[in-house]
């Protein structure tokens, strides 16, 4: 294994990473498919996103546009063909909802307790029939959730003010990459969870470490934000293998992970779109291991 890693340092990734080959072929085929349809691949992608809203009526009921537009509370939600964040966010939440409904229906029972670390609008808690608890370090998000009747507290993921095993399930979606001390965060999630921790991070083939200026400039330019907060910028974006390595230093055990695809793989076009565009969301199922004295 070590020998292979050393050899790969001197070989371009395209020569040994199957997913790069698959994506390249998928994008080529998608362009051909688009030519036959008289559309470019970006237009195909946007059009298929809209079809998802029609295909799953429940999606628009649970995660309607008017709610999702306010999801970031004080940040704008991009909504264009080039940056269809509105539809991607609706679909992402719905895919998570479907997964939980299918494999963990107990979450939807009234007596089951759920903590959502990094919750901004509480939209997933609402879809699960929960009135709490959401945690965010930004006052604006806590006030927003409280106004909706959701129990919300201001807090830091690195130091959760709850007793051990306080919640049956813990959510932490697209929050981990904002935290400067990832191992502390994971240990806190594992400490307060009784049954499972569900966590998502950006889907990366190789781990990324960002200069804060990059994200500041990106948010001002692409999101049109005038006052960018440090806590809204990404620090680490871990590959699956590196994330698993970090887990070995925590009180959490890896169970499974998968990309949250935007489309079901039930048509040739959707398979190509999933491969070509790829998922930005890497979903992990983790279990607390309180016997692990690390």
C-alpha cells in the first residue's frame, strides 16, 4: 500500500483514478447527447433539475422554494442556470429526507430526539416533524429558527453545551468544513449522540486546504456578499480516505458513506449527469463509540 502511494506521486492522477476516466467519458457522451437534443450540457443539467421538482411533488411540499431561498438566512441564495443553488439545495435535502425515511424511520417518531449541529433555517428538522434542537454560532440563524418555533441555541460545534448521550441522532450537514478543529467537532458529535451521527462534507477526491482570501473573494464575487464572515468560509475539505483517517482519532466509528446524487440513476441521461457533474455532498453514517478512550 505504501509502495503504491509512493509510485503514484510520480504519475498523473488521470492515469490511475477510474473516477476521472469515468467523468471524462460521461462528459463527452453528454455533449453528444446534448447535440442530438440541441442543448449544451449545462442546459441539460438545469432542465433535469427542474424535472426533479415535477417528478417528486413531495419535494416542493417539504422543501418549497420560498423556504429554501431563506435557508442561509443572511446570505443570498444563488438561483441561475450557471449556479442553480436553489434547486440543488432542495434536491439535496429531499435526498437526505428520503434516505432517513427509508432506513431510519424511527427518527420521525415524536419521542425520538434529534440535534442538528450547524442548522441555519431548521428546514430539515421541520421536514422530520421536529421542533428542535438546532445549533448555530451565528445569532441571526438562531433568531430565525426561534421565530419559526424551532428550539435553537447559539453554540460552537467544538464545545456543545449538552450532556453525554443527550440525543438519539445527531445531524451535521455541510458544517464540518467550516470548523478549524475537526477532531474536536467529531468527538463532540459522538459524545452527545446515543445512536447515530449523520454528517455530510463536500465531496472531494483529494483533500483541499483553503486560504481564507480565496473564499472571501469567491463569496463577494459569486455570491455577491458584501460582508463575508470568517465562519462562512471553508477551511478543510477532506477526501473520503482522509476523513476516515481522522475518524480513527475520535469516539466515532465509520459505517458507510455515499454521494448525495442530484438524480436517480434511472435513465441514460441522468447517469451521465451524475457522473459528469458529480456530487458536491459526501454523506456519512457514523456510530458513537463511547468505549473508545482516545
